[in-house]
C-alpha cells in the first residue's frame, strides 16, 4: 500500500532531532564555521552518550533515521558530520566483513570514549575514477602482514578517526595494479598503527566543523585478518568485480543518506526565506495560477517543488534499502537530484534575501557553502548521473564512459 | 508507515490498463492525432473496463468500489502513456461523476449517477476554462446570478471536451466571488456549443467553445445544493489527475527517445554512448520519477480528506515544467527526425505543452 504517513516512533525521533537542532546545534553553528579546526567537545560527548542509548550505523538505516539526519543537517551539516560513530568505515566493515571482523572492529564504537570510523578512497591522482587507485597492499608472507603504501586524501573525519580517538579508517588499496578493479580491496587500519599518520587537515569552503584529512601510509603493517572480504583477485573480462561491487554496495546505502543531508541544508534555507517573508506579511499563496503569483512567490514555490521532488526520491531510495530491494539506480537518482536541488535552493535563497543572504550575521551564506559538498562527496553529481544513465540504458561502463 | 509499493489490487488494475493501452490505444494513436477522430470501439472497450462505474456506489447502480484518487493517478498515468487525447476522452465522464459522487445532494446522485452505469459510454463533461490569458479558476468571469428561484448563467467557456455529444454539463461559474458548479442538461435554452476547436495538441480529443446566455438552471441543479461544492478539492483532484497524465506523456516520450538513442549510430557508436545524450536521458528519468512520487503524495492526502492544496499545486507546477522539458528533450535526442511526424515525439511535445493550460480537463 502506498503510504506517506510516518509512524509515531519516526515522528518522535524527528521531533526530538528538530528540538535538539534548534536548541543545541544552531547556537554553535557560526562559531565552529569560523573556528575551523576546533572540536565541539560538549556536543561530541552528548552525541556519544545518545548513541550509547541506542544509535546505529549507517547501514540498515530506515526512513526514520534518514529524516533524523535531515533534521540534524537542518541544524548544521558540519556539526552533524562531527558526531562520533563508526561512520563510513563501519559501513564498509558491515557490508564486507565477516562476523568476527564486525565484532572485532565495531565493538569499540559501543564503549568507552567517543570514537570515529572513516573511509579512505580518494587519492591525489584519482577521485571519481576509483579503479585507478595507486595505494598498494603487499602481503609479507614471513610475518603474515599486509604492508600498505600510498597517500589518501579527502578523508571525512580522518583526523578524529586516527589521531583523536581509538578509531579506524577503512583504506582501499590494490593488491595487484595490473588487475584494475579486481585488485581493489578494503583494509582496516586502526588508530595508532605505526606507519599511518595524518599529514594534513584541509581548509574548506564549508562544513568546516568536520575535518577532512590526508592519510600517509608509509610501510604501514597491519595483520592479515584486517582485509575485508577475500584477498583473491578474480579477473573478469567485463563488468564489475566482487571487491569493487562491495564498495559500490556501500554507496547504495550511503548515497540516499547524503541526499537526506543535502535536503536538511536546503530546508534550512527555505525555512529562513519563508520566515523572513512571513515577518514582512508576504504570504505564499499556493493554488493560484502562475500568472497571478508575484515573482517571489513563484521563486519560493519552485524551490519548494524542487525540494519536494528530491525529498520523494530520497525517501524512495531509503525505503527500498529498508525493504532489502536493490536500489542502485534510485540511490543515485536521489543523490544526483538532491545535490542539484540543495545547490540551487541555497544559492537562490542568498540571492532572494539580498543583504541578509550575503551577510555572515545570518546563516544563509554558510548554508550555501555547506550545501555544495553534497553535490561532490560520495560521488559527484556527474558520477551519479552517469550511474543513472548506465542503469536506464542498460549499459556497462565500457558502453557508456 | 511510508511505503512506495502499490497494493495488489492497484497493481492488477495497472496491468489491466497497460494491456488495454498496448492492445488498442497504441495501435492507432498516431492516426487519431492526424484524423482528429478516435475509433468508437476503443471508447467502448475502455468503458467496459469500468473506470467510471467502478467507484459509483451500488445504490446508484455502480460497482461500489472504493473511490481513491491514488488509484486514479495510477490509471491516468497509464492511459496518458497510451495517448493523452484518448485518456481525456475515456475519463471525461468523471468530470461530472466524481463531483456528484463526492459532493452532490441525494437528489442529484439519484437523478444522475445511474446514467453513468449503463452499457454505453456516457458523454458528460465540465466547462471550466475561459478563453482569456489571465484565466483563474478561482475568479471566473462566467457568472451565476440568482433569478426567480433559479440561476442565470452567463459567460464564455472553452476547452470543453466532448461538448457536442454531451447530454450533461457541469458548468463552473462565479457566484458572489466563489466558484460553484451547476448541472446543465443538454438543450437548456441559452447553452450554445460552438464549432469544434483546433488546438496545437490533443488533436484527437474533440473540444469546444461554449457560450452561456441567460442560461437558466433550476436552483436544485447547483452542485451540492444549498451547501454548494468544495471547489478547491475539485481543483486539487484535477491537478493530481493532470500531473499523473503529464507523467504518462513524459514517460512515453522518454522511453521512445531512450530506445532511439541506443539504436541510432553516429561516429561509430550509438548516440546513447555519449554523455551529452545519456545525461539528458538520465535527467528525464529522474524528473519523471520525482513527479510521479509527488503526485502520489498529493493524491494520498486527498484520499485522507485532508487539505492538499499545497501538495497538489506543487506537484502540478513541477509536472507542467517537467512535461515540457522532457518532451522537448525527447525531440532533441531524435534531432531532425524528432521534428518529422514519422516519429511520435513531436506529438508528445505538442501534448506536453498543454498541461499548463488544461485546468479542470481531467479529474481522478
């Protein structure tokens, strides 16, 4: 049965998240935007405690959780990303790891001090073209250890995972450069491992509360058991290979969540505009023919319609995931659309609000900077569009490059 | 609990409509657009499927099925995927039946609903749109004035589907600043149906201008009697129907362009292998899906008898723009061939342009 009603539990989760966003997050928003590398320690402790009372990883997220994340990002997308937890690293362990590995690596996220998990994919020489990864993993048969060498950049939460907590980073490396995608494997590198160190933390356009780090792997030795999935390189002539497929399966789960984050920032901007208009006594008259609308009404309604379109695509992708239905196409649709929509809404909102929009006295300009990341990380809008195109055309990556 | 999965019954209905559309509508729609005529056997076959009678209560000889705007959108999308003209023709009787079922007085139901439950297609229609650029359904220029215990209707209407054949009209008029509906029977003095209109699209659908000159209707013909009708809801039911039809038309154009792009070779490979074309198709697919889901949400709200003005308006606004951009891109993907009438994309482009104009021409 097609249904759009939230359960009372979901509604309660959303309401609580919204209240928290208004009362706790928003008052911190500007400070951590302007003090880029400082950590909101109280907020982190609070979030860690809340998670101990029953939080979850990225996988298995349902509609309620996606809407909670939307509210978190309505509060502040950067601060949302600072929340401790297993994060994308945990997602990879869950999709690719054995039961023993899950127990070993994820246990830490339910006990003790706050910890973070991250995923390291991008390198200086490759972003979206993840199969071109240069970081190597070589098995030292004498010690039965993997030896990792390479440089990973743009790791969201990398510093907090490796330096500020006993967390971990899942590093993608190749065990055979000649094998392309088939050689790509995920490895768990725990904080404190010799040979792994954070080299640089980026200064960014937005989401400044979140650290984006470079990880150097210099003869970094990790136990054999830290490889997720099989070490075997299975060459396949065309199409994707098992190891890479798992990386992509992680994206099917995370992309709708990025869409939810984008929507949170988008709605923050929309709400700001609507409140400002309401204060001036300017109503938004839904249901009027277009030629009777003022330009500003038309702008607001067009942005709201775009928001709704992206929201529906996000909910569908998340719902499919919660039903264990394959959702690659829908996840990429949601991500691509939400990236476009948040970029448009936030930029238009700055324009519409004039001096209020451009001033750092208010948060609109910050949301425009924050929102843009959603069109870039976890696959740029163009990469997601490419995935949508391949799916609807039933084309392989060779047929549509 | 949120769900995007149609019920088993809805899926059966959708499959039935798909079969009908593939077996009948899609066989002739191109010729129908050229000739301006729809074969009567198609209308009869559609009538037998019971789109209109199914949701009329049993006490008025209907099938007594549950009335659902959501199910209506599923049907409207599939029919319009087949052909917009035929979809509008087939569903035209709803323009009267739905408002009477939902808002009519007992008398009005008793008098009119059984006539929608016969063996033959019932030609009934509604007159809402007026021939002016600043048409606004909420402030009509056609007026209804009280006169000797009845109403005098005066004004000009256009885009009235099937008016020449209809024996029952629901005429919308401005009564003291509010839009109300009036049931007008064929042959009422002052009701004049003009020549058939010639439009850019929906060419197989017979539409007419209509004029009302001191057209007198009895007081009991006011839709809903003294209480009147909830015109806002009627308009929302219409917006939802038209949005669903826009999705159907756009999907038809998208599928054709997608298949063409995979077959058409240029520079040694299918044009779909180039991102310029592939990305256009991806964006089309995304916007079609988004519009469908927004339409479902608005229809779902209407089924709960909640005010859905915001949802229906946003869905319709999005659908109007989407229909144009998708059908335009479909023509573009075919290039010169898209401009030639041997291919149907130009038909969908002409039909797609109409959605911003078609207020009140379909209802779920």
